[in-house]
C-alpha cells in the first residue's frame, strides 16, 4: 500500500534592510569578504547587540501578511553550538517566545486546467534570528585543501517561518513555497533571491503510519530551488518507503540533497532542542510590540495576492484561475490592469497576457519590466481586433512584429495592408470563383446541407490570407449562394 507523505517546511527569509539585525554593518550582497563586519557581528567579547527597528517592522509586516497572531512580548534566546562560521559560539534567535504564531497561507492546488482550488497550510511560528557566516571550501576557491570564512553574513536579519505538517505532496510543497515567496515580495519583506541566499528552505518528511498516526520525520536542509525541493521530497519519500518495506524503521536524521545525483545523503542524526542549551539572551530586553504599532503596520500593507485575485476576478470578469496566474506578481497584475483599463474585454486581455506575453517572457527569460510590448500597445492591438479591423489570426502576427520592431500595431497593419478584407463585393467575387470550381458543393448547399458552409468559409479565409472576418464571410455566402 502507498503510505501518505506528511511534509512540514521551514523557510529562512532574509529581510530587506540596509543594516544588520544587531549592529550597523551593511547587509550588501557580494561585498569584499569580511568587509561588512564589526566587533558586534564578529561576536568579540564585551560588545552589546542593539535591535534594528526596521527588522521588527518587517517581521510584523510578514506576520500580518501570513495571518499570524503577534506576540505582544517576545524574547530572544541564545542557541549554543559550535561551527567555524559562528564566532560567538551561539546564534541569537527567538525560541519559546517567537514574535508571531498561528498563521496560514492558502495555497493553489488546482488540477491542470481545472477549477481554481486552494488548501490552507497552517503556519506554526515566525521568529526573528541572525544569520551566520559562510565557509568557502577548496573547490569554490580554486585552492584544494583550503577553507576560508566570510563573516559578512553574520548578523544579517532573517525570519524563519515554520509550517505545521499540513503539506500532502511534493507539488503542494512547491506551491506553498511559490505562494510564500509571492507574499514576501508583495510586501517588500524580502527580495527572495535564492541565488543570493535570501530565501532558503528545509523540508521535513515522514510517511504516515497505517493507523494514521505520524511517522518518524527526516529533515532535508538547504534546498536552494523550489524544483530541487520538490525532487528532494520525492526522493526522500521513496527512500523512506523502501526502508519501511524492508521491515526497518526510519531513523530521525538530517539530510542534504545532491542535485547532480538527485539523491539525499545523511549529514547527522537528529539533534534535539536540548542539545542547544537555549537560554534567554541576557543582553537584550523583551521585544514589545503594541497595538498601535500593529495597526500602523496594518494600514501600510499592500493589497495581498489573495485579495488581488478576488478583485481582479470581479472587476474584470475573468475566471479565478486567470486572476491567480496574473496575481503571482504585482508587476504582472499591474501590466494586466493597465491593459484592461484601455480595452473593455477583460477575458481577452487575460488570454493575451497569460499566453503571448508570459510566453514571451519565459522564452526570453526576462521580467515583465523588460517586456518589449507595453500594455498600451497590447491594448491598441486588441482594440483593432475588437473593432473588426484585423482578424485574431493576423493579431498574432502583428504581436510578433511589435516584439521585433517596437512599432505601433496601427502602423504595422497599414504598412503591410493587413487590415480585414471587409469589402463586400471583393468577398462576393471570391465566393463566386470558389463556387465555379465546386458546383457539386453549391448544389448540396442549395439543397439545404448547411454543413458545407464551412468549406466555403475556409476557402475564402485561405484566399484572403486570414484577413477576412469569418462571420461576415458566412453572411455573404448566404447572400450570394442562397439568396438569403
Ligand atoms: P526542528 O528545530 O527540529 O527543525 P521545528 O519545530 O523548527 O523543529 O520544525 C519542525 C518541522 O517539521 C515543522 O515544519 C513541522 O511541521 C514538521 N514536522 C513535525 N513533525 C513531522 C512529521 N512527523 N512529518 C513531517 N514533518 C513534521
Ligand atoms: Mg529546524
Ligand atoms: Zn557588525
């Protein structure tokens, strides 16, 4: 029998601040190694951490965006462990009193092409912590057998966001991560740049016991792309199933994922929280967040993806699925809205944005800010179709040409004479030509077999290179051949 996977995810998000969480060093990525450091973030003796106000603001914003309850009085703790890139010998993090708890994210679980469906993934906690430094080993340095440490990341502000074990499949895990990233970006909490380590995730996986109780979990650390996260979870599910099938027990442990082999590998058997000897950070007072601050932050919140999806659905009368795709980024939604403000048919706009525009971005691997077709140009193009000036088929070609030349759709259409052939007598002439060649089909049509109409429409479209409006052609055929 197939055992159901149970998945919980921990994500570390780097907050968008200019300075670190407990000192004024810069957080700039890619700076000269060890240049963004000071006695506080290096953990030299006798220095005092001072909490960065901006970190609290962003953490509260993140908590509200994730529907969390905000702890009015949270606390920092020391998590003690030895690692070369952690000079202090402990990490300052929130432990039993995190700044936020009990939130949720509604995640898209629609089947391909089906109705838009969501599933609620509960968030257990969100807490503030500092990042550690980075060890660089031989290969990365091109010096075999050497390791160097860059402390620039020490003290970079993070929030860790931990879900309940609510996720039921590798794809759901990917959707959760996508949605979380979207929300963080909407609110300006993090740039979520995975290449620069601004968003990192760990996945916990177990297989549910036959009696429905939770099985033993394994944790896969530092998954640095959503695709890898999905693949790592798939692999880990299979590995655990094989262990259980062999009559053995899954041992709780921490794994890494090797993207080249697609396999997980054991790093260490699982440490317990008591191994870290947590205790309250004596150099920091309780962090108090009052109602006024929460309300002030709430007022500054932008429209979030779910609210945007609802509004787009209603305001532009587009399917929920379309609205969901369009609201995956604020910029795409803005592009859509700009275009829809210039063209009355919302569904036509969403079709074009989801198809031609997003397709183009994907093909060229660019963001919507660099899209060679502006929303105004796209609206002009759709207006030409709606006014019957060009056919839908020609519109696709014109779109390609706007991409290539940047010219306006009107200019392209008039220069190349792509306008719809709506001259009734010209179309009637073509119909007569076709009719002369196929008297048999004319006879059929005149005897009432209307299914041959399609043949005549097709021929006219072919001869006008798609530039005639099929509906008008249909009417003229009836006039000319059926004398209607
Ligand atoms: P740790 O510090 O050991 O990583 P956390 O409490 O920070 O522990 O995170 C544990 C994560 O593991 C949470 O996301 C939680 O939902 C998930 N989890 C707990 N039990 C299970 C289980 N049996 N199977 C899968 N995930 C689990
Ligand atoms: Mg953990
Ligand atoms: Zn510093």
